[in-house]
């Protein structure tokens, strides 16, 4: 099990570009807090382009619903955006990529 | 149905310059009036550009040494960004020096062909750091100081310096904020991190006085409305550092006093080793184009 | 829904070339394979920072320095995009890092070769990134949505990398004799390892069939390897570089280049951990991770101290849940 004392939680990143109409989900990153997450988002997802609007949200705070996706692990309306890492053990190496 | 064509994506031409800051093929000074302002000595202006350029070049070098060694992947991206910004500033400044002193030297001539005695940086940027606490302490001091200087340089009568300063202020604000946030996290984090960053600040303290010591070149250029006397930024620096250190629950070190020798390079161990790493490949191939 | 119905839904999605998303039901084997593939790919990007990263401080011109620094930064970013994609499958990046460091998970063995000269930087861009692009463009159509989207973003950036590497080589090949010799030497060292990047031959690749059925793999190893050779031969000619394979020749009948036998014994040795730089690459990653632990811990401690009272309770509760969670 991971040593949680040094691990940083996961944040989802949303960007709206200079010519964009709305924020778009671009991925995620790890940060110790929201302020750091904003900095990181700027460094990793925009490489410091100015004029980009950034939203960061802790992944655990997102509630998701997508009735076509049928995994019984998730409640059909209103559940986590994806499985959080308490659930799955890492498989070992395969001989080649 | 996902119809996005991946092959199209990779052949689409994009104007996105961001993948290599300042790595374009254009002359960095194109479009800017490069004549020397009236009443300004060309030698002084060239020396000043070298000073500001060398500070940025060597500080960038120290940050580049963190690539692959940062404490988290996100910090790799952040430190590389800062290093790229400073490298960009150095390139503009060193290129400017060459156009001003009549030598026609390029940015690479300055970076790779000068010997230790010819560099004009402050000793702060030479400090070897393999400790993140020390790295952030030094970056905080450097960024706060340089931001204050560039901020005043925006109204320089030299249009090139003014343009470089204008761009640089945005960058330095970001760098200072990054370093300040880290000093605060480390200062007010764990006991261990508190000690490490405090030790970093104490290690940096003896090099701070030099930052606010006016050289003759800076004094003359400031009088001509072209340069900035760093002593004028001391109060702003103190106020900024006090605010950060207080939020970080850190003690303010005894910064060294200004007024001594400034920007005297030479055959110091640290500098010789730094330049060996920086210059060895270039020097091994004299006259080669890369 | 029953498992049979879930499986049918999954199969239909794949058959219609649609994406599987994180909240979709998926067979266990698919999930495991995706985690392995994505995390190994992510590890490769991070380890790949090292052979080129070494030359940043030593780059012989400021422009090359900037280009290389930006490229290595991109690679860190690629690793992050991929770890994010893996995390949507219910794993934690810190755990993946621990697995990499302990040797449980691997990375592309191409990075177990040393970068001996500055010309290696150009050749890595030309051949290694070139091979990676061949591998990766088909992955943009991977059946797993987050992976496909990460790959599209990565491929765009990687094409710049290859172009810049090639441009450095063109500059060097038009330069001094020493520069030209450096390029030829680097090409001699990186050519065969680049061919190995496509994995073992199809008849020695047991996972290929299942991976193709799941839409994880779109072409076989040999198909991609052949494509890479065909693309690269004219590039080498344009450079004036001789590829170190006396059996390399155009085959009019096949419409492809014939090429010599890859040394698969060497490939297996390097994968097993016996390559020139295996220990060094992992050692560096371990050192960075371990020496950074106090920094990460400090940031986490600071965040906890300064969180709002409600958030502190949530964090405490989360920690409790995390410790009590099921382990497979």
C-alpha cells in the first residue's frame, strides 16, 4: 500500500484557450494543494502560454454520470469520475513492450 | 463515432511556438532599434548586458542541473520552464552586447569562448546546490532581486533593454512566486524541511550583499537613464523577503552588507568546473556550426 | 446486467472501433494489459529524459541548449500525460514509480544504451523518436479513450522532436570532419537498438494476437519495423549517413527494403537488465525519487496544516478509507 504521507492528490485540469469558447478537460496532475495545482497546470499543460484560463478540481470532488457506461462498480448516476487507486493492484512486468 | 484523424493531427502545421521557448530561427533582435542612445558609452552598455546576461546564463545552468533530479515530475516541468526563460533572457542580452561593443561577437562567442576571468556575474549564481531547500532559497533571492531590477529597467532609454526587461518582468514574477511558494511550504512543512530551507537561506546569506552593491558601470548607466543601480532595489527586496519568510515561519538570516567588490569573476573552483561543463563540447570543435 | 451482456457490450464497442472509457466495464485482462502498457510507456518517457538530459548543460550552442531543454521537458510532460491515463484505471502514480524503481515494471530498453556524444542527441531524435512515432501513431486509435487522447497529444509534440534531431544532424553533416564522424558513429550505435524498439519478431510475440483483438495494438511488430526501415533509409541517404547493415537493400518485388538479422540475443539480455546503462538509469530515478521524499512530504504537511477545517476532516477520512481498502 502506498505511503500516503508524501503522496500528492490528483487534480483534473480544464483549459480555455485564448480563442476558446469554454473550458475543456485536458488531463490530470498531482499537487499538494490547489494553488500548486494551478502552477503545475500552467507548467505542464500550457507551457506557460499566457491568456489561457485554467481550472483545477480535485478528482475526488468530481461527480460523474454517464448512463451508457455500464460498469457495475459505478452508480449509474452520480459517482466518481473513475476508480480511485485503492482498488487495483499493479500487475508485474511483461517480457516486452 | 470517433472520427478524429491522428495522422492528420501530426502533420497539421501549428503556430504553437511554445515547445521550444526562444529556440526559433529568427534573429532575436529583429525589429528593434539597436542604436546606442546618446551620451552612453558603448563599452559600459556592453558590459552591463554581459552582467545581466551572465547572471541569467549561469542561474539557468544551475537549474538545468536539476533536470532528471527534481523531487516530483511536475517540478521537472516547472524548473525547466524557469531555466528556459532565463536562458532566453541571456541570449537576448549577450547578443545585444555583441552588437554594442562593435566586436560582432555572437551569443555563443560570449557563452562558450570567454574564460573565467571575463565573466561578469554575481557570485550568488555560482553556488552549487544539490539540495532542494538551498535551490529554492537561492532562487527566491535571485528572482526577487532580478525582478526588482528589471521592473525599473522597463523605462530604460535603450529600447532593447526596455524590451528585454518588459518580457523579463512577467517571467521573473512567475519565478519569484514559484520560489516563494516553495520556501513557504518547506518552512512551514515538516521540522526537517524547515531546517533544510533555513540552512539554505543561511548558506545564501553571504552572497546577498553583492547584489545591492553598485558597480561603476551601473552607476554611470543609471545616471544616463539606461541602467539601474541595484542598491535602489534593496528596500523592495527586504520587504518581499520579510513577507515570505514570515509566512514560512523562517528566521531572516543576516544578509551580508553591500559595498564590497562586485562581479569579480576569476579562477575559482566552482566557476572553473561550471564553465568546463558548459563549454567543453563547444571548445572541442573550434569554428563548428551546430 | 449480467457479465455476458457486459462482455457483449464491450466486444461491440471494440468491433465498432469506439472508445472504452474509464467508467466502462472491461475484462480484467484488458484492464491489466492497459495498465502494463500505459505505465511502461510512461516509465519510458521519464527514463528517456536521462540520455538526452545529460547534454543540456553541455550543449555547444545556446540555441541547441534551449531546444534540448524544451524537448526533455516535453518528455517529462509525456510521462505525466501517460501516468494520468493509467490512473484512470484505478492505479496510483506513486505506486507505479515504486514498481519502476524496484524493477517490477520495465521501460523501453532503448534507453539502456549510453549517449556518448552530442551527436547522439540528434540521432536519438532521428531514429529513436522516429521509431517511437511509428509505434505511437497507431496508438492514437487505441481502444482505450484516455490512452488514445494522450497519444494524440504526444504524437504532435514528438514530430517536432524528430524534426529537430534530424536538423541537428543535417547541420553537423555539413560541418567539420569531426562532426561528420561523430554523426556516423552515433548512427552506427543506435540503428540496431532502434529496430529492437518494435519488439521481438511476430512469431515470438505471444501477446500480439490478444492485443490486436482488443484494439490495443493495431499493427504487428514486424509490420511497424518494416515501415520504419522504409521511412528511414531515404532519410539516411539525404543525410549522407551509411546505416550499419550490409544486407540493407531495396527489394523491387516486395516493394520494401530487405534488412539484416537483428541480434535478438542482445535484445533479451538488455531487457533482462544486462544492458550497458540499466543500473544507471534506474539508479538515477531512484535517487531523485528518494531524495525528493522530504520535499513531497513537506508540501503534503503544509497543505494539511492550511486546509480549511472541512477539508482536513475529508482528508483524514480519505486516509482511513485508503488504508482499509481492498487489495487484489
